[in-house]
C-alpha cells in the first residue's frame, strides 16, 4: 500500500463516519490538529473529536479535490467539507446552517500509518456559514471588559416580581467551557420552570454572569433545588469548578410602564395607562416583554 492509498483509507474512514477506523489509521503516538481541535490530539482523543463532528453534522462528508505525494513520507490533500448542523456542536445547539468549507491536510506517513495530520481551513468561514456572529474585540481596556451575551425571551408580558443574579469566575478556558456546558443544560430546563420569564447571560474572560427574571422570589429559589443548576453548585463547592462565585435574588421595588411609539403619529405612550391606544386615536403596537 503506497502513501496515497494510506491517505485515501483515512479519508474513507471519515466519510464512513467510523471514528474507530480513523484512529486505526494512525501510528502509535500519531497526532491530529486543525484550527478547531484545540491543539494536537492523539489516540482516542482523535476519535472523540471526530465523533463530536459526526454528532453535530450527521450528514458530514468530504469531497476530495486532490491527493498528491509531496515527499517520501508526506502527502497533501485538498478537500471540501459539507454538512448541515442539525445536532449539538461545540457546546451549542444546532443552528440548522449548512457548510461548504474548503480545506487542506498535510500528512506525514510512517510504515503505512499516519504519523501526523495537520488540517487547515478558514475558521471564520465555518462560523459565518453556520449563521453565527464573528466579533473581533479586545478582552479589556482599562476597567472596561468585553464579552458575549445571550438572551432567552419566551414572550411573556408579565412584570417580573424577582430578578436572580449569579456569577462565577472560571480558573481556565477549560473551566469556562465546562460552565458554558452547565449553562446550556440550565437554559434547556428553564422554559419548563414555573414562574420563569426570561434570561440574559454575559460571558467575560474572568467572570460569567446569568440574570433571570421570575414571577416571584420563590420561583427563583426552586431552580437551585435540583437538575443541572444544583449539579453545577455541587461542582463549585467540591472544588472542581471556579475560583469564586456569588448568587442573589432581587425583589422589585418599582417597575415603570413599558413605553411604545405610535406607528401613526410617532408619539410615545404608556401602553398600560392608555389601555393600548395612542392619544391620536390609533391602536398602539403590542409592547415587548419587560424582560
């Protein structure tokens, strides 16, 4: 079997969605890396990475554009990765976005096995094809920090009776990813929680926040009694997650009316006070939820 045959065997394993066969093409200590792998992977970690891609893209395939020997023990290949993100991927829910992503592998082969695979593709193109935002910003300038935010809005127009604020400080990027996994699980449970109105999360380099709105403080307290939130708290107090954290529940003193702009005369009116009608006589647009 020549080197190109070895490389084709490797690509066939990917197209067959066989993570064990992918691992079997590598020599002992053989390494794999690409822009999304988080560094060099070896052994079962290669199979785990492949399985994560197959879960996120059940129809994943590689169209091989070219494969060529570039030396006695090296092969280069051009390919186009295709698939639809219909499963969880990289800690996030499916976007439904489809990708057609060109890339290349530079492969070193030893005794009929893959000694190393270095993959290249444009990570920004991958993110944009999935319909995700690409934002370039600093982590911090002076006292000002930047990060990312997520909002969950169920469309409930009720005024919040209580606001819950939680933050936790991760000790590493790995812990930050673990906290995001817990947050994702909690988000999936929240729509079923009695009294839940809405959520905003904010992720910074050294702190991760979640703010939730509830009908009452009692409803907010129930979230901590079981499920992923309780599991995350257990991980924190056992020393396995975060360097510091804080939780609190705030009961409202005053919530002002929602003001909306009339689509006819462009004036602002209080939807509740004016019973949904502008002073010009036209019906006001439905107000957005408080949260």
